[in-house]
């Protein structure tokens, strides 16, 4: 099955990147949020309130398979008690800081080496991820020098639809210029990442999951991936290579 694959699409959270519990990083973000909003509330308490409201937003987003624009996220869901004319223009920065308040995101072990090697082996690379905020990922790709390697980057915050809606996978494949049947998606969620990929007609789906999580998971015919891996580096064992790309 892997012999037919031309494009490899990666999830971000818990796949290509992981979240570190960096207290100072998180505290700076909380303080910036309360400064931007203009409240005298304790940063930790205010952000705890945002977390609860975000849970309600997530329920709506999952049910609708839709990602709200940043302005709507804050004026409708996270900070509705503040003047919308003040909050709406700050939506992008507030979303960025809200994500930073959760921790510091870094590449998974071996992430850079695997991405560069897969590119060298001739695969078209892409990203498909459910994500609030438009700023974080473009800045990260540029800062880490990843821009040249990912031909198709599709975020729910930009596209509007969330996984597992099949259209987000189909649009990512279209932008990559590769037929869905020749694409693989690498994610971490047995339900969402498998069902959406199947509905879009992708040729293969791989789930990266720890042995502990796998032992507790229930896999059905609908959620059964083609391959299960426990480390990101295992992708190099599955995809031996295609015609080498030129230019980098």
C-alpha cells in the first residue's frame, strides 16, 4: 500500500509537535491576555474561566465540524462580557496568547530529521490540523525553516472546516496536486483521523499512539488504521523513498 503513496500529510498536536509544561512561558501568556482584555482579574483565574468557556466552544465546533473565526471565538465564546468593538480587533493576538498559555510546543523527537528525510526521498509533504488561530503555524514554519518542505498546509482556523469533515482532506490534497488515493495521513486520533481520512478517499492512514494508550483503546472496523506506530521515526521504515526532489 505504501508503494502507491506520493504525498504524506501530518497532523500537528501529538504527532509532529508535543506540548511542554513550561510554567514561565504559560504565565507570560496569561498576563498578556489580561493586559489585552483590560481586566483586573488574576491571570490564572481569568484563564481558568477561559478554559471552561473554551470547552463549550469545542463542543459546538465538534458538532458543527466548523472552526469559528478568531474574532467570533472571542466575542461570542471566550470574552462576551467585554465590548466587542474592543475585543474583535484583538482576536488574533488573544488566540495566539491563549494557545501559549497551554504550554510551549516543540517538535517531537526526531521530527526535523524525519521531515527532511521524507522530503529527500521524494514525497510531497503537507499538514492538516484542527487549530484555532492563523498566526502561530506560519510563524513557526518560517522560524524553523520548514516552509520549503511543506507544499500544502491546511488549518481549520483558515479553512473553516474541521477534521473529520472530508473536505479539509480533499482540499489539502488538491493544493498538493496529488490524488487523494495517493495520499497518506499521519495523525493521533483513532476516531477522528481515521474516519475523516477514509471518507476523503485517502489511500492510507497511520496513527501514532503510545503503547499505553493503545492498550486502553477500542478499535473497530470504522476506526482501524492501516498502520499503527509508536514513534515518529518509524515513518522512515514505512516509506523507503521515491524519486529524489531537486532544489534543496
